[in-house]
C-alpha cells in the first residue's frame, strides 16, 4: 500500500475516532474543543493528501 494511501486512511480513521469521542455526553467542554481541533487537523491533512493524489492523476492523464 502506498504511503499516501496509508496516511490518508489513518487520518480518516483518527477523525472518526475523535468524532466518536465528541459524541460522548460526559466529555467536558475543554476536552471537546481539544478533540475538535485535533479532528479538524486530521481532516485538513487528509484533504491535502487527497488533493496531491488528484494532481498526480491529472498529470498522468495528461501525459
């Protein structure tokens, strides 16, 4: 499995775990804000990996 795919998948898995944490009613406001920030970072990283893959595909198609 290419490194980018593994990182993309792990970023999404991490974001899903964070979402599960945020859904728990006993989470404090401070912990929910920290989890939200971490989750957004994971999603931004995944989006960047996806955009890089799309660029590569476009370049391959253009060759």
